């Protein structure tokens, strides 16, 4: 290790900030290059009708040890609140509870034997540790073989659509995806009483990111905002020259890109076409997420899984069933997420058109909410959210080390045995950093 080495990190989100924290702690000089005016992550703060809360949604689990360690290191552990929540599902125009030991018995459209088979499938997945063996199986085929066609069509298929978008994606995704999803769900329900517990930090990610940024600055990390990268090239002296969109050039010994894979290779000069193609082949999913502020709650459930066909949103996240309403001026904060492919026409529709589609369906299904109860409606979007976990994904994923010496690519595409969330992102940063330092 050389304390004089300077690292450049492209992207100032939680992944980049975690890399910066660990590098500075090891004695390196670090500069984070962010394209915006502040650090940006998927759940970065958003001002919504006077309320500042997370742009999308995320929760902390008791098992999120990497997240909890960061929260402790930046001095916010005392502000981490734990809340017992409930999960429900919407089917046949009705809401049902999926919380507690008798949750499965309430599921309609499948008989008791099929419910037992569903429960055994979930139990099998939750106890498995050999996720790599599942990568060679299509999730649709594997679940039908385990649970039966009826259970797959009525239960698993709607749940897969809620995270993978359309049937085309479901038919190429591996069974390792459902392993990761069930592991995450199971982690929220630990203990003899099997209660669902989630956590959040008072003030949300606005508080976390502000404090994390301050902590990094205090130990010597440098932030450069409005610093979009135009290109990276190797110079004659062996350093990497990073040219910004405004023409400014920064020199680094090593550079780590945390932005999406396609953008990461397009800015790097001298990479062979075959290597670029490996990164360009990674298929990302996008998210369209209308956000509502309501005068009254929809239900007592934090998460509502949608089993009915024909709705534009595939889940309902009622954040104020988790967070205290003092965070939202007494109102109810609701997200209506829908995952789509990046080229889906809906992604490029106007906010007015998306509002028309989503609100009509929402009010039809929840008649106790009227249009006058909607204080605010907005649309949040992200084009590259997470990589589609295709067959044998971990075996086809490019290495973080590129053929441009001392240039590395670490982003959410490297999450191969989990679903994207804060804890997986932090864990990825800490694990891959060792590979960077040993290269």
C-alpha cells in the first residue's frame, strides 16, 4: 500500500461513498466525482410537496449488518428506529393479510394442498445456501416443478412480474433470483414469534447521506460535484487521465467506476470491442414509481403484493405504515412501483399520461380513497436500477478489473446472489475493494 496513491471514484452514491470511506481509512487519497450537485443514490432524498423523504424506498433489516455498521460509524445509530409492520396482498379486488403464521391460509384461488406445497417451496428456498446451483434453472420452470402450475400462475407469476416486469424477462431469469428474494423476505421475519420488523433512520436518506458526506469530508475525502466524466485514458506516465464534460482533467493512480456498466465502458478509451460487449450485454431493468401523498391511509400494510392482472403498478409500498407520520406532516406517503425494460414506451411517457393511467386504476381498486384525498402526485424514474439475473449470470459477468490498467468497474450488476438494496450495495463495495487493492 502507498498512502500517496490517489483514487478517483466515479459516482458519489452509497457504493462510491463506502469505497471512499474504506480507502481513506487505509491511508489512500480519494476523490469522488458526482454528476449532480449532491451525492445521488437510488433512494436519495427527494422534496415531495414540502416533504423531504427518499426518492424511492428502502428499509433496514435486523440482518443488514453492513448497513448498520455504516450507520453506527457515521453516528446515527441512536436514530435507527425499529417497527413491527405487516404485509398484505391484493387479490380478486380484496386485501388479505400475509403476516403471521396463518397468512398462507388466507390466500384465495388455491386449495389447502396447494397452499401446503407453496409453503414447502418457500421453506425449501429459505433453507438453501447453494444459490449457484439454482443459476442454471429458469425461475419459471423451477417454480412450476416445485409448486405446481396452478400455484405458479396464481401466486408466483404475479410476484415475479412485480420485480422482473414482463413475461419475457421471467422466461429468461434464473431461479437464483427467487432464492435472493425469499432470503430477503425471510430475514425480515426472525425470532420465535415470526414477526415482521423493518427499520429506518429518522430523516431518511437525506439524513444518512448528509451525515455520510460530512464524515467523509472530516477524514479527508474530496467531493467534486457537477463532474460528469467524458473520457478516461492512460497517460504516458502511467496515471489515468479523467476528462470531465467541462474540459477539466484530473489525474489518478486508480479509478473505480460505480455507474452502470454500459456507461462505464463507453467512457474508457482503448478497451477492446469484445470487452465492451461483455458489459453492454448486461440487461438492466428500469423503474417507474409514482409517489402519492394522501390524506388517509390505504391499509395497515407496509407492503401490498398485487396478485390481480391488469393493474399498472405491481406493488404498493405505504411508507407511513413504517415511518412516523411526523416525517410527512401527518399525511400518508405511498409508492406505486412498476419495473419495466429500459426501452418500454411507458418509461418515456409524460407525467400527465402516467398519472392518468395509474390514478384511474388506483381509485377503481381502492374506492375508500377519493381524488380529493390525493394531496400530491409525482412520478419518479430510474433507467438502470438492477441487472436482470439471467441463466448462469455469475459465470458470464465481466471481471471488475478491465484491460485499461488500474481502471475498475464496480456497480449493482455485481450483485449476483441478492436483490438490490442498501445492504447488498455496501457489502459489494467492501468485498470488491479487496480485489481492487490486490490487483
